[in-house]
C-alpha cells in the first residue's frame, strides 16, 4: 500500500444481506498507520473490517485502492471454513466415512511461505495437530490455524478481528510480540472489543457506533485519545456500577408506592399558564426521558418534585411516600434524589480533588467538609475507575475539561445510590465526543444500578438505550 494510494472510503454505504448496514463511512488508511476499530457490541466493528476483505454489497459511495492481497482472521471467516468442510462431507458417498481435510492442507491452501508456516505452527504449539482433521479441532485450535494461514500468506493488508480471543496467556503474548515485529512493515487493521487491550503499536483508532464511523483519532493526539479512551472504557469495560456505602444509605422506601405521583398539577404565574392538569407517575426502576421546547415547564416540573418550586404545596404531589404540604422538610425529600445540571456545574468551582468531589455526594455538599470513611474512599475510587479517571484521582476538579466535570458530577450524584437521579440537560454545552461520554455513562447507570433515571433534554430524538418512557411537554403527548 503506497503512500500515494491510501485506502479510501468516500461516503460509503454497505449492506450485509439486509441484516446490517454501514452508512456514510468516510475513512482513509495511509501508509505507516496501524489501525484499531473499536466500539460497543453490535456497533459494526466487524462489518467495517470485513469490507476491507471484500465482504458486503456496496450500495453507495466509493471504496478506492483496496490491496489485492488481504488476509483476514475473524469468527465469520472461521465459521465459513468450517461450513465448507461440512459441505464436503455432504458431497461424499454415503457409505464412505470422511476424515475431513488435514490441518496441514488447510494451511497450505493459503500459505505462500511454507517455512514461515512451519515456524508459526511450532510457535503456536500445533505441530502435533497437522495431520488431524481440521473439523475435529477445538475453537481455540481452529483460531490458531486461521492465524497461521493469514500470517504466512504474505498479505499486503492484515485484518485481525478479535485475534486474541480463545488464546491462552502464553499464546496471547507470543502473538502480540509477533504482531509488534510485523507492524514495522505490514499494515494492519485490528478489531478489539476491549479498548484497554489496545496493542502499543496501534497508531490510529476508528470509533464506530450503530453502523456509522463517528470518530477517527491519532493516538499521538493526547487530548483526543484521552476522550476516546474514556468513552470506549465506559462502553466496553466490564466494570460494574459501584455499590452504595452500607453505613450511609438512604432510608428504605415502600416498594408498593411510586417514587413520584403528580395529579392534575398546574404551574401558573398570573395569567400565564406554563402547564395545566398534568398527571405523571414515576415507578421505581422506570427510567424516563423528559423533553420539550424552551419555556414548556421542564425545569418547573422538576422543581415540583425536588420541592424547590413554591407552587409544589398547592398541587397534589406525592414524593417518596411524602404528601407535599404535610410538614415534611425539603431535606427529607432531597435525601432520595441525585441531581445534576449545568447550574450545579457553574456553582461547583472548588479546587478539591476528583476523589473528594465524588465523596462530597454522600453529604450533598459543594466541596468536602466532613470526615469520610475508608469505605466511602473505596467507592469513590471505584467510580473514578469506571470513568477512566482513577490515575487522576488527586488532581484538582477545576483542571478537568467541561465534559469530564459533567461526568464527575454525575458520579457525585450517584455515589449514594439515590432512588431517583435527575439529569437536567446533562449534555448542554458539550461537544459531540463529550456528549457521547455523558450518554454512555447514563446508559451504564440505567442498565447497571437500582437508581431510577429521569433524563431531561431538549430534543426528543436524543434517546438513550435503557430509557423506555417518554414525557413530552408542550405537545399533545402530555
């Protein structure tokens, strides 16, 4: 692949048997680059890699300068080879028992460097399997054969889709070292599910989601790489939402009662009616998205729930078992709520450490003025680990980017595992990458915690996986 002829995707649309589509892919692979494709499960990582191997039907756009010799190792290629072996059996005479194609023949069919293939067979520890039928191998052994075939075929481009899956630790390390050497002379595209497993020789990262290439990052661009690292860390790591502090938990609620029940509520200033006769019930575990145009009453409705609106006492509102106006204090209500908004971020101007910001969520304070427990410190560190900020736990909050501050304030709101988390326009003022970071964290909270999420935003189409309920103010949906 010469410098003058980079592989170029120009607004490419690709269809895969009507089951999946890549849309409007713009991408360029240049000489000297080693790419990793990353994204969540089902995002289109394998599909994008497969296009480089000639798979899929191009329905729009242009794909230019694809090398003639492309080798691919993937589950799909592995399955196709096994299926071909089974078809050979079907074609055999019924009274003859087929032993299947020996492993050596499978390797020789693609290899152009017999000496290298032999060396790799020894390195991968399959010399004793060369005379065995390919179809009798284990999944891990089959993957080793696929790797040997590809590596010894002298390709101009090598595509490895989850190359380390199914390999033991020793083989994993051996393959990694072999690829490190190859990276000096052979262009590679790797698909790796876990972003944290990125090989050191990778120079560029393509991030794909829902069949669209959303970002390409040069690993040398530290700021862009750090943002993408956090996003993919949130989307692909198997870290769980940290548990609550057992010694600092909120009171247990009656599971038979809704978290919030608003009946025929009205907010009105003089002759101006913001909304009228609005009824809304939020059950535990029932995540909601609240949308509507400016001035429709989104913030006012939230204030009725939190007790910050003076008209909450003249409306019929039941929150966390308290009927508003029956003598309850605002703090009795707020102990059950985690709250994040742009206004809160403006107020949170202290220079305390990232760890202390998260811990302050136990005390609902701006800054940390109370002695905290070892358990609370450990929980805060787990949140920082989830956010990809563990190594920066002692840095001051005011040194973070705008998007990182928003992430940390969501963790602060969640640290006490409140029954209700209210996120008021959490993506306001964020660029696209930071917006994706925040949405990824909200998805993790919806799917991995016992907290009910109320996500407030301006646009109804900006949906989050895991949120199944929608209230649209200022429309006929209310």
